């Protein structure tokens, strides 16, 4: 299989997981007052889904989509796959806490749909970039996306590298996913004044 075909298969699986797994779970999470962020784990071997989870900050402000997914992962009964054999999918570029959590849990990769700038500009959640600046003195994009622990990659950037017609096919699906998140974000923002999340 060529590299382009492998990338297409991976991206197709990531978008399917968002469409069929993460978004339905997020609709329930947002209805309960939680943020729109979600995550999933897929097996590298066959791209099957291991776990889907979403933000649960109404229970605990540390339960970001990614950390809540890891919590559930380590609560799995029966045979739990090795993190080295898994793909970490995040709806949004992980914050500093989640970058560290992914590192400590032993993952060597993550793929994200929306960027930190999207979280600030399109979703009115500026905290990721603000923490990176205030605590770590980092400008946007200032952390090391390919390092000794993992490589973090933007799904949109990977789509833009595909040949046609695959690129347009996946971009159309990505656009539809973005529109779904516009609606979820509007629902969260409309209700957030009444929640007790410290950084809402
Ligand atoms: Zn986070």
C-alpha cells in the first residue's frame, strides 16, 4: 500500500470515529453541561475503535476529553491494549495538561481535528493558549510537536497533503464535522454561565 493510501485509510478511520462515536457522545455531554471536547483510542493494527469519551468537567475540572478517555482506559476490565499499539484521537489540539497526560500514559502519537487557535477563536475557549503563555511563556505553536515521546499531527494538515479525489472527499466530510461542532459550541456557550467549571 502506498503512503498516500495508508494516510487516507487512517484519516478515513479518524473521521468515521468522530462522526459515529465522538460526536454522538459529545451531544450527550454538552446536553449535561460539559464542554465540546472529546477523544478516542483506535488500534494501530486494524484502525478499530477501543474507546470513545468526552469532556466531563461538570464532575471534575480535570476530566478534559483526553484525560477522561485515559481515566476510562485504565478502568477497562479485561484485556487492555498497550498504549504503544494505539492511536490517540483528540477533537481539539490537547492543552498542556492533556499533552502531559498523553505523554505519561505512553502514547507515541496523537491526531487532532481543531487547533488551539480554533479553540480560542471559533469556540471561545482561550484557556489552552493562555496557559501555554502564562505558565510556559509559549506563543501559539511554540511547543514541540515532534519530540522524543510523540508526534502530534493536525488532521486538516494531513488532508491537505492527500492527492485528489481523496483530498476533496475527506475535506467535505471534515467541513460537515466542523458544522456539527458549531452547533455543539453554541449550545455549550449558551448554558455555560450557570455551570461551576473554574475555566469555563
Ligand atoms: Zn486538556
